[in-house]
C-alpha cells in the first residue's frame, strides 16, 4: 500500500492512576467486573494483521518491576514490539543512594550537559534490563510525557538505540520539551538518530501555539479517521495520509472516575477500536518499529530531512522549571 500506520502504546502503571494493584489494573486492565488491557489491544490488532509498539516503563511501578517485566515478556512472546519508555520522576529517592548521582533533576527535559552521564546510566540500566528480559536489542525510546531534550537524543546515540518516538508540537507548547519539528513523517536528527513524530493537527495556528491535538485513542471529537472522500474536512486523519502514528496507553480501553483512577466500565472502547482498525487496515499497512527500521534501511521509506540537534538544547530559566524553544 505504501501507506503506513503505527500503533504506539505507552505501557505504564503510574501511581496516580489506580488506588492499588497498579500493574494488574493499568497494564493488564484487570478489574472486578471486566478486563481491557494490553492483551485485548494486541489481540484485536492481530485480527487485522498488525503488531503494536509497546513502550514499557519500568520506573512508574518500580516497586513492582518484576510484574512489569512479566508484561513485557508476555507481549514479546506474542510477537509484539517491546521498546523502552521511562518515567524516572517516579523512581523513589532511595534508588539513587547506591549511585554516584543526585536524585534531582527528576525530569529528563531539564537535564543539562552536566547531567549527561546520569541520563546515560538511567537509560542504559533500564534498556539493558528490558533487553535481557525479551532477548533482543532495544531499537526505540519514548520519554515519559515526552519530556526530552538534546541530552536525551545524544544518549540514544551513545547507547546505539537508533530511533526516537518523541517529537510532538503539543508537548513543546506545554513546555515539556524545548523543540519539535512540524514534520509528520520520519526525519533524522543531525547526530543520525531517526525521529518518528506523533501525528497531530494544529487548530487556529494564527491565534495560539497550544491548539495541537494528537491522533490518539480514544479518539477525540476533533481528530477522527475519515475516508478519502472526507479528507477535505479540516484536521482530518484520513486515507490520504501516507504515514500515521497513533498514541495510546495501556489503559486506553478503560474509563476514569472522579478520583482520577482508571476503571473498567464496558467493552465499548474495545469495539470502537476494533472498528477503527478494521477501517484503517484497508488503507494502511500496520507496522511496528522493527519493520519501520527495516523499511528505512532498505530505502523503501526515504528520509529526506535532517533537523539540527542544537535546536533541542535546554536553556534553564532561573528559579523556574521551564524550557525555551530553540531558535
């Protein structure tokens, strides 16, 4: 088809999204009255010949890391693409006691050059652990909440992790990262790392930088998948696009209660996802990051643009946790 869809899943069990049993509830999606998690996601996608990219976070549920590893191993055994995702801000302070590094800064987007060895230690530790569990090299990385900067991309180069899935204008508008390219297809940073942007649309660009809406599931009312004949509708994600990256979470089939906790309500979101993938599979090949890497290396997907990595330098603002866009 020469049109490609990537279904990327931030697979995480953050403490503020469930009262207890975080890995069971937020990754496996197991609840008292039903189940809707990574198993259901991967099985539905497999019905249409696709595999998903599961970015697995070992930090958010660090105290239950072995349970997270079990999720990663299960996904890998089913042919899913298991890659690295990190929310280091949730690591307990005590984690750093046996290392040469201070526990702050906690957020990757405010790491400076002086913190480069700390970031290398952090990514290498968890990449090695995940790689050992699934028995293969990690190819891709996505930072938690898209918090990254130049130090992150340089660290990926040091670790020989060739692909970053971090570029999003919405995150830049929220000051979660210092820079983002408006490109919606893979490009390279000037150090050779391949960047794969999340698909997003800009609303009212003349009035605000904050009206970026991502193509993510559950679908919002603003960005929906439409057939070719509807592609004229503003902000459509349609069969006319050549390359789409959808953002999901391991809890995307669940609902959120008044306390902010995810819970199982019914199968509606699973069925809506099945209908969406049924339609999209007619127009797109569903690929994972391993297949993307092969397509790029064989020249079937050509990368025609390189971005200057110096645009992504974090510039500290005194007494404020902010980033400044590169010029």
